[in-house]
C-alpha cells in the first residue's frame, strides 16, 4: 500500500504510455510485497517485519534523495514536526496492515482499504477547508454503502476485525491529507525523505519489543521484501517523472486486482459475493472521486490562468 501524492514529481518530459507501464509494474511489485508480508506475518510479529523493511527503505530513501542536494537541503522543511508526524503515522499504518494480512487475508483487507480515497474526501473538508460538491458527496455515500455490503453490521456474519482495514484506511487517508498540507511549502524530495525517517523511527521503537529474527529461508523472503519496497518506489517515481499523478492515480486500483489474484491463487483465499459487489461499489465510487478531483484541479488551473 502506497500513496501517489507522497511521491509526486513535476514531469519533465511527458510520456504517458511509458508512465502507465512503469506505474502498473509498481502496483504489481507492491501486491507481491503484500503477499510476502502476509507469509512472514503468519510466522513473525508484524512489527519485526516492518522494522527490517523500514531499515532497507530508509536507506533507499537516503541514497535516492541526499546525493542530489545534500542531507541538510533535503531534510530542511518549513513544517518538520508535521513531516515527522506523517512519516510516523504511515509507519504505524504499515505495521497494522501487515497484521491484517495475517489475520484477515489479502482480499478482505485490500477491498475495504480501497475506501481510503473516499475518506480523503471526507477529511479534506474540515482539515484542508476544501469545498465538496453534491457529486463527490454522493460518491462518498455510495462508497459507504459498499463498505456496509462487505462488513454487514448487525448480521451473524459480522466480524469486528473487519473494522481494522477501515481504521487503517482512515490512517492512510489522514497521511494523504498531511502530505497535501506539507506539499504547500516543502519539496517532494523532502516529504519522501521524512516518510522514510518517520517510518524508521516508529518501527524501530516498536519492533525490538517483539523481536524474533527470521529463521532459515525466511531471511531470503525478508530480503526479497526489502527489494520489492525499494524497486516498487523506484518504478513509481519513474512513472511520476514522466506522467501526471492525477492521470496515474486510477491505475492504483490494479494493486487490489493483483493482490486478490495472489490471495486466491497462492493463499487459497475466497472472494465472496458481498466482497465482489461491495468491492465493485467502493472502487467505482473511488474512481469517480478521483475523476471529480482531477476536474476540479483543472478548473482551478484555468481560473488562475
């Protein structure tokens, strides 16, 4: 699970088809990363896995951003505490996600997590002062209906654990809102740097209390997990260098498709009818929300011009 907005770049040379290919590769890598996380989280504490993963990710972030302008320039922020907080928030959300993969499965977790663009819309009203019209309000309501179809509150099939992905989606939505906020004053490289540092701090603060080193071949899976984290972000950054984030955002739902295939084919997970219908409603409302946001940005740009 990752955010497009946290890695946004100003495209230098537009090459949309190539950007789409890079972005789809990134989504496939991130889906594979979630599958490996599920495997490891079934045998080890999620905090241990995420801590090792963030050690590698932080090293990747530093190697990617620091050589350009030096660590002082990259780390300099107009809102350092906000940057640190959003990095810590994402790190905690990643730990929670790894735990969910083990106890709920990839499909159930990702389908409900797909509601985060809708939650972003809800949060943007009080936190960013954005105005949301009737169309996006309707999309939010529709997405909420999709969530109810999956969770089925009040029925004998209701599982309180199903609320965890919704809480995780809310945390990720808040992270996106904070990323938008700091982007008003900070460079994207600065935000990317603090994403790695914040996650490293929170995972290293929690991980040692649950430390259980991987055994045997699990070290190989752990190394592959670290490589997928770095390579996934590499392809995403390359995609965002040659394509606009708003145009690529809809393709982020392919991660749900890839993850569902991994869950079904490798972990024998079952996609029930409520997940099919509820997931379709959530994805449709999310895509509509993204489309409306893109239209609003375009209208704002035209007015300012």
